[in-house]
């Protein structure tokens, strides 16, 4: 089971200790778009101002000086990039994990139970996040590990982030898509199968406190680590 809800639960509990008037500015991976906003309504005496997008895009914005207190990436690589750019006040910490899955439109007759079945002629378009986006890297890594990337590459339709993949699948623009298990609640889609986790790097979300972060950010991350 994807561990995004435990992350949300911890954020809500942590909100009880926020100081009145505190607003924590969070740049978070698109996959967390449903979880983080719910923290705002439960934050005692404070607020969360969240911006969502591809981890790669958010990392670039942070490196360019965009105002934020906490950056949550869908992989360690972009969190480390922010550290190397001198924009972090500490090291990245893993705060959540999920799985990589393949989905289809809700009314689709596709019944693939494994990635090799995506090579069938009836599967013409498969939505995936871009190569610089963690979800896209995980997807291509898994397909490559199974020796399927070359044959499936002509079918891959790149998207800005994992939520764009989900929208493309839900609308029927594509025959299938590769997303995180934690995204399944965000749209009406049909789960086809889960990728073997040994075919790709572990899907973890990494948080890092940024330089000049507002009071309360370090406390929030410490709570998440516990």
C-alpha cells in the first residue's frame, strides 16, 4: 500500500505545534497534490502554501531563488541537486514511499497483467512523464530492465508530470499510462498491474529544508523523520 497517507497524517499531527501566523511554503512533487493541501485546513494557527509540479521543474525554480521553505522531491536526485546548488540548509530525508503502476482509461477493455503485454498492437499510446521527471525515469528504468524500452519507445507519449499522465489516461487520450500507486485516488482510472519493484529504483519522496526557511520548517521535517 502506498505510504502517502501516513505522510499526510504526520503533517496534520505536526500542525498542532505551529506558531500563530506561520506560513510554511512547500514546493512538492505533483504526486502529493492531493495530500499537502489538506494540511492547510488542519494547521493550527498557521498555513501551508503549496506549489506543485514536476520535481525537476521545482528544483530548477528553487535553484534560481524561488521563495520556498521546504522542497519535497519524488526522487533523491533532484533533492541532491538543490543541495549542490547551495540552496539547502541540510541533507535530504526520505519521508514517504509508493509504487509504480500501469493504468488504463476506466472503460478500457485492455486487461494487460504485465508490461510485456503492452507490446500488443492494440496498445498504441502509453503516457509517461518526461525523462527528466522522476516518474518518467522510474518508468523507463523499469521498461529497460525488462528489455522493453526499445520496442515500446515509439508508443510512449511524454507528459509534463505524473498528474498530466493521469489526466491523459482518465480522458482516454491514451491507451495506458505509468503513474504512482498513490495517484490512483486522484482520477477515475483502471489499475492494470504493478511493476516489479526490483526493476527500478525505490520510489521515495525526499524532503529538504531550504536556506532562510521560515520558523517551524525544521520542526516539521524532524517530525516527519520520526
